[in-house]
C-alpha cells in the first residue's frame, strides 16, 4: 500500500501499512457488499469524531453481493480530504475518480458508514480488460511475501458472482504479466538523489534534519519479543554508514498515541492499544512520520520530519516476522519509501533505484528476520550520509559475433564490472541506437534469428553512477542454398 499521508494545519503526516493478504475467496466472504460501479462525485467533510474524510458517490452498474440496487448510488466514506484550511491526505487510501469504473468490496466502519473493505484490499480499478488492485504489500496467510497478481476483469467478476451466490467457481481469472503489454523503460543511468529514496508528497520528500532519535515502546506482542524486535531494528538502521543514530529509550507508559501526530514521542506501540487497526482488515503494522516546515539541503527540498510512530496489530507473530515488520516500519519512520516503488513522477532505473531484494520491499519477507539488504543500506547512506561510493561500469568481455541458422534461438552475453547492482539493456542495431530495445535486466540475450542475412545487437550496462555501451555484435544468418538441377 502506498504510504498514508496526513496533513493537519499545514503539518504533513505520512503512514504506510503492511497487510496479511487473504485469498479472493475469503475477501468475497468477508465483504458486506460487492458491486461494479462508476465514480460520480466526492465531497470532503468530517466523521463523528471530527476527523477529515471524503465521501465518494458511486453509481452501481451491477450487484455481485448484497442488497444494493442497480442504478442506485453508494456513498463510501474514506480517510482524508481538504476542509477549509485543514487537510488530511491519504495516498494509500481508496480514491474514486469520476467516470472511472471499479469493482468494489465494501464493509462498514465504527460509525456504521459504508467504506471500502480493508482500504486498498477492496478496490479494483477496471481498465483495459483487467481488474487492478494497487498498493498492496505484506504477507499471505502463511507469512510468505505477497505478490499481487493480475486479474482478467470479466473472468474475475464471474468468479465473484458465482462464489457470492454459493455456487462453485473456478479461479481461472489470473493473467500472466508476460501477456500484458508494457512500455520499455528508459535506460540512461543517473546519480540518484536523496529524494529518490524517500516517501513524498508533491515531489517533496520527508527527511529528518538530524536523525539522532530516541525511540520508546509500550505494550507487548503476543507470542514474540517486541522489545527485542525494536532493539534489533534500531540497531540495523544505526549500523549503516550514515548519520542515523536510533536509540532505545525503553518502555514509556505515557506513549499511548499511535497515528495521531505530535505527542512528543517516537514510539512503537504493540498489540494495537487504541484499536486503530480493524481486526478483519488484514493490516498488521503501520509506520509513519509527522512533518513540519520545508527546508533545503544541497538544492533539494524536504519536509522536516518531527516525529515517528509505529503501531503493530493485535495478533501473534513469529519472531522473525515481527523483527522484519518492525524494521520495515522503522524505515518508513525514517522517510524511506518502498524499494520496488519509485516516487511519483520518477522512473525506476532512470531517476530512482528499485529492487525487490530489500527489507523495504512492498512485499515483506519474514526470512530477512529484521536484517537490512543492500538497497536499504544504500538508501540510508544516500539520504542521511554522503552516499555510497560508486565505481563506473566497464565492459570486461564484449558480445561475440556469430553465425546462426534462420529462425534458430541464439544467445549473446556480456561481462561487465562496477558497483552492483548492474543493469543490462539490449538493443538491435548499431551501437548507441536505442530505438529497437530487445531485452532488459540480464547479462544474456536469447532471441530467435530472423530471415535477414545479418543483424547487429549491443547492450548498455548501467549502475547508480554511470552507463557504458558495448560494441555491436553481428549475427550472421547464412543465405539458404538453392539446389540447381542439371
């Protein structure tokens, strides 16, 4: 889920949630109603406790579960919005655009108002034949990292319709990512900025001026050692070659506020003491920061972070999972984004480094047991230090020209040196011509030979500091010999 951002009287606050993602069948069973609907209007106001919410009106096209009527309106009350000079923005919470179509699972909040079930878990945007759910990260019910699949819109709606009616339905609606056309990313490597690793709002990142912080904790987590998880997480981020110094402040019984900002304490609250996380929502942890005025550092603009908080849900965890959740949410409290999701308006591989191998990956792996990976260290040292020394990539062994048979598979490869991670982008044509990309991500290129006599291929190797182009290798396809009758 994208980080949750709260701005109160021009003081922005940002949170991010971790989920236990249940199966689609369990989601269908748990939802009060399920509809296909189109966004109409939105109006911001307050809930019964004075918190800012936005009420989205949707026109119902089809009812898959529940008592709503086709043609009727359903109004969903979601966190965030702008009322007068106060605002609360929640990028990870559901938003419904006028004219856009959605498959929506609903429940009710504690004020008995309809809401999207489990925040991002219950919203599927219908477009280009797909039912797309965005911003989901965490675990499946076995505590393996969750990988969000693609779903065919019509087949998924049929599955929901049949299962909601109590009939058998085959889960035949998943779509392979290789079947979906995607744009080829640019490959020019840049030196990544501090901002490129940060949670942001309006292209302004969240960063502590001085990340020397005392952290306290309160409560205990059933089935695991919460104190040990906090100590390990603080030590992991502090061990990076950066200015980060997170200190264990021990137990503080006065640390009782979670996502509410500005109580003067950076705190980890175990077992959700304020019931801020609904029991059936699937959310297992939330980490966030409260921000104040903006400031500049080396030409970049940042919101100054004033306070961080982490809330862990009231469910038991294995120790390695709790260690990972706490370290992940502490990373968000430092302002660090998900490793596999570039900031808004930036592109992975061009203006931001992205990877799935990090404790800050949107799908958390319990096997990391709270230990940082290379991307996490890189982020900490870039945002709060002098950055990581980077050795420019160099071609050690060039792609080799070869003869191949027509339509046969052939392989070209390259060997390069330089600071990891190295990225590879292959192109057809003369060296430096990028109009015909043929493969990215691997040092080997495997393609089928065409019908032409010769084809040229080259590769661009890049890392965080520079890029280098290989020589072009020639693939020669011998002409077919024709037999001549005497």
